[in-house]
């Protein structure tokens, strides 16, 4: 049985330090009135899914029962639309240019970065997260500078935007006329029409020796061989899509969902278009990331779950958007 330790993402709450300069008290400024979003373009990029009945969750022995992955239950979904990829740096830049949005990482003044991506100087000056010391709270780490001062996304325009909080994702959705997928919608879409398979393509992690997602290769957290072709994030269309045409639904970056997280609410909760519990302290994240490895955190399975506080951000958290069925 897998352990229940979590290496997924540090949060701004009890998991990690308040910031490189100590406790942070921030009043978030309201963004200026946005320019008209490119709603028609965003809508054209969404994939229409029919919904219907599917089996959600897993009782897989390799999973994490404490996360609330099970029990397997039949869920009924209405038709909806979802993006084939996570939001890219280029798309997020368009949003920021139109709205002047300032992310929570920028407002707080820091975000969490994997230590292996940092220079010795930044490692020395950036506090480690006690429970998961390979994460560092890096001053100046933002979506524009994913590894802190001196880094940029110039050559990563088609990579997923990272260092975005749940609130930042919500702001992008409000501007673009979309929304975050519910956890049930996300899992249905990620399965790609396959019932109760471990991954979007089946039950085996690799196929004929081919890597099918972007996760840690080697010995975590010290040796990353990048055998799958990517040491950090990969382009959003890397690897082949699932049966619904969605890319990178496992690995690459964690994806925010709309729901509050609970390990048990779904056991007795609604089975038709479930939206999670009415309140909570953390929001659901799905899909795993390029830092996941089966020796410690194999949460890159389609039924795996994680969560973080809605103001948290890190170098492996992004999001994809969804929407209700388009009116006829």
C-alpha cells in the first residue's frame, strides 16, 4: 500500500513558511475593469462532452484511501465543455494585459519552487518547507518568473502557466466567460471514455517503453533523468491526447477544480452533477505533476486527488477551463 505522505504542493497555511521575509499580511487589491475578453475564441477552443453516467473514484490498491479516492460510485453528468489543454503562459499573458490582474504570488511577494530548479544562491536565501524540504519559498517567483528572479517564460509560451492560485484561476475564468471544471467533470473528461482505468490510456504507465505523460523519472527528489523528455513543465500538447482529445490530464501540472476538498463528503453526497461540499478550507486539485514519482506520490492516476488552500501557488500548479453546454 502506498504511503499517505504528500509531496504534491506546499501551501501558504500550516505546511510552509509565511514567506522569505517572515509573516505576510496582504490586502488584495481589486483588479481594474477588464477589457472585453475574447469569449468567442475561448469558446471555440472548448471540447464538447456528452456527459452521462460514469464510474467515479477508485478502490485501487495502489491508491490513497485517506484522500477519499473511493468508493467507486456511479455519477451522472449533464453535457458540458472543457478545454483540451491547460491555460498557457501566452493565454494568461493576454488576460493580464487586458485586466491588469496581479496574481496572489505577486501580491504576497513569493511562491514555492522546487529546489532542483534553483541556483545555489537562491537555495541559500529561500526558506525550505519543513515537511517537504525540496520546496523553497522563493521571493519574486511568479508566473512570469517561474524559478524566481532571472527566469522567464519567453521560451515557454506554450507551456502551462504556473504559480497561479485558485483565486487567480477564477479571475481568468470570469474574464474569459468560462469556469473551472467540477471535480466530477474533470475526472470524467480525464478518463476519455475508458471505464475504471488507472490512466487516461489504460492500466500500464508506459506503452512499449514509450512515456505517455510528464512525471519524475529517476530517484525522487535528487535524480531526474528526464527520460520522458522533460525536466520541468512540458508544452501543453505534449504526448498524445486521451479519447476525448484532452492533453496532459495527468502529469505536467496539477489542475485546480471548482470544488472544496473533502475526503468523505462524496460518500453520501449528490450523484447528479455533484459540486462538492458547501464549504471548506482547501480546493481540489487533480492530475498530478512533473514532480510526481511512484516511490513517494503516485497521484498522477485519474482517480487520485489532492488539495491546497485557494491562495496557494507553486511551480507545478496550473488549471484548465470549462463551461456549460453551449446554448443552441
